[in-house]
């Protein structure tokens, strides 16, 4: 019930933001602060023929064709570049406290499995439409992993967070995970099916 209420509030917030955005004349659009100023192209998915939706991350789907932009570097990140490694995709937003609370566990996973064993790639995907707020959280929480900006189509497709997806070495989604998890639980999930 709590998830439904939260999801409803997020939906109403996004709808009201969209109505405000559509109602305002172009001259009255707010100017972004210098630290967060980005062109729309910089935070949108580039090079994709189709939109990315939440259902594209269901079990059995392949995620290697996806591209998103890194919030840290501004560079395009191609999921297919990580062929041969498992990919853990972490969906989060600034208003999801349990999502942010898992950052230390993700940092440990990065150190052990991405940097150490080199068998995993962590791609954290923010569905938050405010890059400046995301950058502040990344810095405050010392996020060591890649953080990507979700395209608008994915952000609006109703992913309920915390939500994670584990893809195998060929990009096929083999596990979907909801809720907050400990480092030990993540290890079990990552090592399943080996």
C-alpha cells in the first residue's frame, strides 16, 4: 500500500511538472544554474532507434543495445561495451531513501567485483529529472560507480524503486530485484547461476 501511495505521489508530481512546463511560454522557462546547465541532448539517450521502457528490463530481455549518458562524465555509455561481464543495473531517484541508503553496498560491490575480480559492471540509472540534484547526492554519498541519466521514456514508465536488474555476460536479464538489500544479499544474487 505504501508503494502505491508513493508511486501515486511521484506520478502526480511528474504530471504537474509536465503541465507547468507545457503552460509556460518559452521566455519564462527557468534558467538552470551554471553547475547543472546541460543541453537536452546531453541527458538524453543518443543513437537509439526506439525508446527504453521499464519492460525492456524484464527477465529474458537483452540490454546490450542500450545507451545512456553518464551524469559524472557526460559521456555516452553503451551497455554492450561490457560484454563478458555481468551487469547490475540499479534504478534510483533522489526521493528514494532506501535506494540512496544502498550506495555504500554498491561501492563495496564495485571494489570487490568490478575493480577486483572484474566480473561485474555496476550501472546506476537515475530516473530523477534533475541532474544538479543527482550530482549533489553522488558527491555527498561518494558514489564510486557509474551513474547514468535515464531517458525520459524510462523515467516515465513506472519503475518502482528500489529496483535492480542483473544481466548475464551476454546482456540477457537473468534476475530482477526489488527492495533494499545488504552486501551479502547482493553477493548471493551476483553469484547465482555460476
